[in-house]
C-alpha cells in the first residue's frame, strides 16, 4: 500500500513538524463550486423569465391567458390588418377551358390548270370577299373560247342552209314532186344543226368560265396566311395543297367545355333569359381578353370526360383572339344579390366549419362562425355570420385567439381578381389552398388543441 502514498495526495494522518495532525487546506475549492452552482441557478431563472415574457408578448399560449405576461402585466396588442365587410352583388361564374376557332376557314385552290402569272396579296393581309388573289395564265382558255366561237359561226351558217332546203322540200312535197321521206330527212338535219349550235354555245360558256377561274378571288373576308405557291408554278385543279388559306377573324368563336353537372343550370338560363355573357381570359387566367355571348350548347355529352361543349361568339374587333389560341372561359350564369362580401383571406377553417376573426369592442379579436354563399375570385359572399360594416381580420390571424388584444390597420376592400379562383359551383366553399398560411392544420390559429370556434 505504500505506492498509494506516492501520488502526492495529502495524508490525513500526517503530522506537521510540531507533531499535530494537518488540517484541510483546500476548503476554497468547495466554496468555488458553491458559487458556480448558485450562479447557474440565477442564470436559469433569468432566462426562463425572459422567455416566458416573450411568449406572452407574442400572443403564444403560455402559463397565463393571452394578453398578459402574468399577474399584473399586460401584453402588447397584436398588429393585424382589417377591412370592412360590404353588402353587394356577387357574380356566379362557370369556368372552363376553351380553344379559339375561326368562324370560317377556306383553303383556296385552283379550279383550272395553268401557270401562276400574278399574286395580288401579301402574306398576313386582311382581304375582303371578292378581292383578287392569284391570276393563272388565261391564254389557253382564251384560245378555246375563240375556237368555240368559230365553231358556233360555222354551225349557225349550216343551220340556215338546211332550213332553206327544208322550206323547198315542203313546197315540192305539197306539189307531189318528192316523197315524204325526203322532207323528214331534211327536218332531222335541221334539228342536228340546232343541237350543234347548242353544243357550241356550251363550249363558249365553258371557255368563259375557265377564263373566270383563271382569276382567283377571295371567297370570304379574313386574314390571308402564308403563300403556298409562288409565281411561275404550274397548278392543277386536282392539287390538294391549295394556294393560300384564308381565316375569318371577325367575328370569331370559342369552343369550351364544362362539367355535365352544370348543364341543367346553363340550359335553364338559355331558355328563360337573354344570351349569357362570356369572358375570355389569357392562359394564366390573370387578364381578361375579350367579352362575348354564348351562342349554343352541343347536343351530346362526352362520356369519356363527363363534359359537354359550348360555343361562344366574340366580335373580335381588335383581332386579339387568334384561331387555335388557348383561353380560359368564364360563363356568367347568375348573380347573388344582397350578400355580405369579405375577402377570401378572412376565411378560416376549423373542425366545426368556417369562421372569421372580427375586430370587436375594445380592439379585441372575436371568433365568428360564418356561412359561405358564393366565392368569386378573391371575394366571398356570406349568407350569415357577419354584418355589413363590421371589420374582419384579413392578415395576422395566426397570432390570434378569441379575446386577443389587437392593433388593427384598416385596408380597403380588394379589387375582384380573376374569376378563375372561384369554384365552378355556386355554393361550394373555397378550397383549403385559399386559406391563409397557418390555417392548414385543420383548426384555427391560436387553437393548439384543435377546438373549433363557437
């Protein structure tokens, strides 16, 4: 055991020079440890108190009710943005995807054979019905016309000759000089000559028609596309490619589809009232392009998609709609009258339904259950729950619960956005994605337990 004392540790049984046992000379170590422990306890209590104060000041759920730091201390009011509910009319739109379709599209083809000698249009030009487009060499048809005229003159002269002989034969037959058979033969020759003259006249008309066909004109008014042939090319009446394509742009139509569940309401409106208004919006459904009218509904439903087709007519005075263009179509089918209108951002959802936060008396937030009647764009029509003139919170709900003190900032009612955000039914509530951030857990902000508002 002697090697244990070689470590330099003090031996409690050792004696000093006077022969008395040595006392503990390192008491200060224990004193230092006690100071460190007390300092840690003090620091922990200070940090805990500061954290508690911050949680209460932010409106979080702490040891004390919202709106206080603890006994004897008030929390600062939560800043929120509010707007005033208004009473008014809210339109009901059915939304579908559509394709712009030209009212008339014509592929201009040649009806005669020949070489192109002149092109009278510029690619992309707007032409009117009857404008000259292409000229085909008319000289072969002019020659045929002159030949037919010559043959006609010859046959007319021959007709006069056989008619004169027939008159002579009739006189001779009356005198009994010639038999009846000879008179009948001459009568047949007169008929043959008359038939030849009719054929010659038809040949003349055919040559004239070919000359007319060699000057190709626009069958409809519209915009000319890219030229498909050039000057000098030989074209034939049997060619399938054509010379140019003309597309009518004014007016123009849009073919779009809607779910079959909406067909009864659309047909009811078509039978009972004037034409329904239709709006064409761009691909992003953010900008309205043009206004039109609903023309008709298709006579069958597509069983593969459960949709039906509708056709709308647009005047397209500015030529902003183009054939085969994709558009979003908003069909106005109804208008909800005298409803309370609030922004979509005000709507919150919990297990027991939809609700909003109202700026109550004393700038205290109040939970109010609501009934949604119609959602159009970024506006919601309420059938019950909020009265016009009341202030609803549209921003900052994630820090609120019933009774929280608020510092409201007034904002104007937002301008209606694209109706694409509205659902296709006139009573369905807006989708969960339309709710404000922090409301995706299925219960209202400030309700950690998931308790629904009353």
